[in-house]
């Protein structure tokens, strides 16, 4: 029997979304740790894979919670346990592996970039060959909510790039992935975010809803395929 998958929540409002739907559908056991509720991250040896979600913190923070996450991810990498980091989870991965987290040249928020086009990420040649993107297009519409970005070391593999924030998807080793954008949003999560996040509240709520409704089917199909691909890489 496969070990459980560990899901680490950095924020009470940023849950696993589509990933949880897939895990329930596949009857894969998982365990959620809520750092926002002062829960501790359990040892990685108890789990077969781990996912760290987003949140408002910075990987450059020096508080006990962030220091423990960075140390946890170093253990993940040393044990070669499959890993997926989303948004802050990407930044924690890169910082733990020796890269840098810096201010993004553009604060990417919502679905539309500064040119009023859909935020998209484009696969690099390495990304086109990576199993994380199996059965997916080479250009993908994404949802963003971040003000920081990453600088990579030479042994990190860049899998996808963006127009305004260049480094979008990264692989470290054979099975540790980080994604700057959000592929996990469900309609319920989307409503919670646009009604609660201060950066999203600066945007036109009805306009955000109209964009989401327009691309929802494509977005959900893409997100589920990518998350299934990660689970396949992780052996689930």
C-alpha cells in the first residue's frame, strides 16, 4: 500500500482544490498540515510525496514557520521524495535548494497581464519533454497571485517561462517541481479568493468572474491533467 501524500497549507484560504478532488477520485490517502493553525510538519519519511501550497508569506522570512519549511524541503530533496510546490511552494523549493527569491519585475495578479492578455506560460524545450506536461499544450493560460519570483542555480531545470515574470516552472532533480502560477483553483476557491485577497480585491470582481467563466473548462482540464501527471510521476 502506497504511503499517504502530505499536503502543506501555508494559508487557511489556500487549499488543494482540484488536487483534492483528484485524490478522492483515485482513492489516494492524503494528510493535510495547516501551518496557519500552528500545526507542525510531520517527518517526510512518513509520506510518499508532498505538496506545498501558496500563501502570503515569503520564502525570505526568518520566522520559525518558514525556517521549518525550508529545512523540511531540504529533507525532501535529500530523500528524493516527489515534490510539487505551488506559488510560495515553488519559492520555498528554490530557496531550499540554493536559489534566490527576489521581487518580481511585475506583480502578477489574476488572469490578465499588463497588456490585458491572458497570463500564459510557454514550455521550454526541456518542458516539452518533461512528463509533468504530458498531453498538454506548449502554451497554457494561468492564474497568478504573486509579487516575488525566483533566480535559479545552474543545476535547476527551467520548464516554462512567462512574458513578464520569466521563471515560471522549475524541476530540481528528477521529481521535485515548482510552479509559480495556480492550476488548482475550483470555482468555490476562486470566489473565496476574490472576496478575501487584498490584491484581487483591487480588481473588478465581476470582470474577474467573467474571465474565469470564459476559460473555466479549459483551465480545469489543464489543471487536472497537470496534477494527474505529477501523481503519475510520484507513483500514484
